[in-house]
C-alpha cells in the first residue's frame, strides 16, 4: 500500500523503502504491507500541498462547495465499501464500522455549509467615512495525524472542514489500518478535488516528527493517547504551529439510585464493550451510588455473558483488539485487577470466539469492588474492561470524576432533572451525557475534552474547527475624502 501524493499513488522517494505488515485482527493473517515514509517523502507530500494551496485558496466558495457535495454523495453511495475495509483491518463489527462512517459523513455535510460559516462582519462608518470589515482565511498546508481506532471517522473530523475552508492537507493515518484513508483519497479525486489538496503519507514516528517540524505545515490536528498528544503539542508548538491534540480518557458513568437499572445495564454494555472498548468515548468506570450496585452488576453480567465475540463479518456483537500486542496488554490489565483485589465478575481472557485462525480476542470483562488506587481504574485500558466502583453519595461520585486527570466524556443516569442539571454544571469534562452513555456531539457542535484529554485550546469540528483552520483579518477602509484633516502624528482616534 503506497502513499497518495498529487492525486496518485507513489512509493515515495526514500532511498531505502521500509514496509510494515497490515493484519486482519480477527484471523491473525497478514493481508498486505504498507510503505513507511521518512523525511524525504514527507517533504514531497508537503511540497505538493504547498504548491496546490494558492489556487485552492483562491477557488471560489461555490466551486469548493460543489466538490464537497460531490464527495458527500459518493461517500454516501459507497459507504458499505469503506465499512468493510475498516472491519478487515481494525476488526470492529460491520455495523459499528458503518456507524463510524455515518458519523464522519455528518462532518462532511457540516462542511458543505462553509460559505455560511466563513461569513465575516461589516461595519459602515465606524469612524467618519471609515468602514471596517473582518474576514477569515485559510492557513495553508495542514497536517492530520489520526489513530487506529477510528480510521475513517477521526480523519473526517478534520479534513472536510480544512479543505472546505481553503486549506490543503497532508494526513498520516495509523499504519495498523491504513486502507480507509487511501480509499477516501481516491474518492476525493473522483469528486474533482485538484491535485495536491489531499495527500496521504504512511509511517511511524519519523513521519510524524517530519510533519511536526516542517516549516511549511501551518497546523496539526492529532488524536491518540495522552503521552503522544502531549508530545505532539509540545513539539509542533515549539515549531510555530497551531495544534489541537486530543488525548486519552477514563470516562465515568454515574448512576443514581432512581435510575432505570435495565436501561443503565443496556447502556453500560453498549458503551463499555462496543468496538471492543477501543474508543476514547468508551465508558470504563461505572460509579454506582447507594445500594443499587449488587442488582446493577448482576444485570450487566447477565448481558455481558450473552455477547458473542468473534469475526466482525459474522454478525457478532464484538470483534477483536487491533493487534496481538494490544490484546496481551489488555489481558495484563485484567491480571492486575484480579491481583490487586477487584472482583472478576465476567472474565474475558478465555472464551469461545467465533473466528478462524488466531485472532486477537479478549471478551467482555466486568470488575466489581474496584477502588481508585487500582491500576485498572487509574490507567486507560482501551479494551473491553468495565470497572464498577461503589460510593454512598452523589458528591462522592462527582469527586471521583473531577479528581481524575482525564476529562473527555462522562454520563449521568437518573430521572431527577435537578440532579442532572447540577451534574452538568459541576462535572469537569468536555462532553456530558444525561442518560446518554456516549455523548459524541453532532458535527455542528465541537468534540473535545478537558484536562489531560486535550492539549491546545480548540476542539474538533463545529464552529471551533472552522476557527482552527482559518485565521482572521480586520480591514479598515477609507476612500478619497478631502476632509481627512491633513498631517497628524498622533495615534488615530475614531470620530
């Protein structure tokens, strides 16, 4: 699998081409290889984006929008193709993969409204015979570094907005599941996007560093783990770029005693084990308030035991983890939880998995009696492991969430509107669900967390995304005016 530069595939210009295996995680079978970029190929891609920028910046909003609409139609018509590629390389079940594509499609649709989103302001006669107007203009070539867990949706959080606003793009997807972004590149060409506006380079840390340090890259959008998000933010800002780096999470679900426990159990399963827990918005810590924990844990356990784990193309409920190394890491967390004294209610380390070959499976795992000192609570597991903590009061539950170093998403389940409103005000996270377990905002709102879940001050898509990919100008205008007042070296004053 090659890079995509100037609307064509290329192996790049590295003197010694390196490749990495791409594997189907449901079977453990290597299905292909991806070319890995170094500095030279990144330079080639950025040069393409730089050369394409002036013409794309000056392309009318009407023409840009026409291409966006065409891309949207092509994507909607062929989204099942993209979902199949995601399942083949990431492992998530087909329904989940299609859901990912549909959520990315919402951002494309949002970006189709860019003419309205880029409107500036105008003030006539702000001073005598002086008018003032504002405008927002694109930055230039921008970089997107996206993770393995959402190989289609996360890039679509950024590139439709960036392109519609007039920027050009160099994207480095995860080398674990690179086909989705290449497929999207081909679709852009079919939609009529000019050469050099959308470029793809594959690779590891050398390619990332080359983008972070490149003089011609004006902004970087990143999603991944917190340590890498911090590294991306510090490195790119040190090289003069604006950065939005979305990091990890430890999302809490606070369950009050008046909640419908059957609804809570269903949603805990959906939010804890969907996509095998490989979501930055997954619920990994369920906080039960009062005396509901025994009944709630029993309901969740019953549902978890009935989930079918296996190959995502076989109509299963949950697929594999992305690599054997990650599978072993998640299993190690389960070992640690048991060793540190948590109660293993449902154990996913061994099971009857519906797949051929040697896939990378961990089944749904449920812990009870978890405490804040335990490793499974403190660290982001990124797997199908749900921990139940027990507290006596709402205040204790709130404090657990607020004391956590992450601040991505959280949820409260209750029938008490006053408690929900209080929680919405007091919890220190970026995205909140009230009886909604995975509160991913619509595309016209912004996605992003607080604390160690975000480095930079700008969230993804929505109005903040438009602001991130543009910069403002204020223009003050005066035409011929015989009463301009002559020479005056004082500071200009409005009159």
